[in-house]
C-alpha cells in the first residue's frame, strides 16, 4: 500500500499507479501531490506518452520571455496552472521552476500543436474515452480557446483572471475543469484539463533539451540519472545508490535546449 498521502488513494498498489500515472497524479490537489508523483512515476517514467518536436536543430540556450506560440497573457496563465498541478514544496522546485510552461509553449508551436500526425477530418461526433481525442480543435487551438474561455467565465462570475486568483481559488477552478464544470463557451473543460495535466507531466519529466525539466528538476525528484553513455562500472554494484549527477541528451547543462 502507498503511504505518500493522508488521503486514501483510489489505487490499491503501485502497479495500479504505474498503469494509470495521470489518474494517480490528478487524484488530489493537496500539498502531498508531488510526493505522489515521485512514488508513482519513478518506476514508470519510460512508459509516459511523451511527445516531442522531432527537430534536428542545433542546440542553444533559452532566454526568458521568448514565446514560440503563446501570447504573454496565455503563457502567464499556463505557468500559473502548472504551478498548481506540480507545486514548489518541501520536496523541491515544481513545474513552474522547471520551465514546464516553456515546454508546452514550444510543443504547441510545432507538429504536436498543429496535430500534424493526427486524423483531423470529420465526421465530428462525441466519442468514447477509448476512441481518444475527438475534437475539431488542434492542441494549440484548444489551449488558446480554453484559456480565453476560462478567463471569460471568471469575468462573468465576478472573479479576477485565473492567473491572478489566489492559489486556493486556482485549485478549486482546476478541480471544476477536471470534472467538466464549468461549461466553457467554445472548448470542453474536461478535455482541456486532461491535455494540460498530461503536458505538464511530460514537460516535468522530458529531457531539458525540449524546454522543460530545467536543471533536471523532474529527474532529480524521481531519481532518474538521464541517458548517460554507459553504466559499466555500476552494473555489479547491486543495491548501491547511483550518485552520478543527471545528464541530458545535450550534456550536463540542464538549461540547454534545442532551437525550435
């Protein structure tokens, strides 16, 4: 049984959490949710459906304030949301500090954001969960539409924009989006929340070359050393802690990224 949180989890074993990592992470917006991420995803990092821009561009260093797709207002919205999904707490920095908003911004500007490899023709009917993504909107369009709809809903209900709400209010609104409530004007709240959560976890655990996991924050949390070139000297050292610092595809600089 997992004992990482005071609330009773919906999973009876770690294997259940591994098979359903996103359900396990989103089960609770509490201060212990990063601990849930650490326990559930450490052995499951390789099975997460990470989607990256397949570019062979040269490496460079990212500069704050450079957005590939999101507007400054949208970027601030996403940054506020991911900071609540994986917060900065006693275990260390969270999604905001790891640059997850930058990861999402870069992905939305590329093939993933444009749904280039997805079937995006009609007929447009309400599908089942097993049928996967069924919306007319590409991921990039869904983010832009849903962010505007959420802030419009806040305005119509006498609230400040999402990014300006108190953390507790942001948590409450994220809970509601997860359940599909409130009903947004142009985008389904539940579908948007699920995509936002999935992209947040992806950005937190992706190689830093894609813009997230800066300084290997996500990998340090779950104890993943990265794609080191060999482990020959450690193969027979059973049960011994691996003490080498994480290294990414582009080397030991956890802020070095590929050009978009």
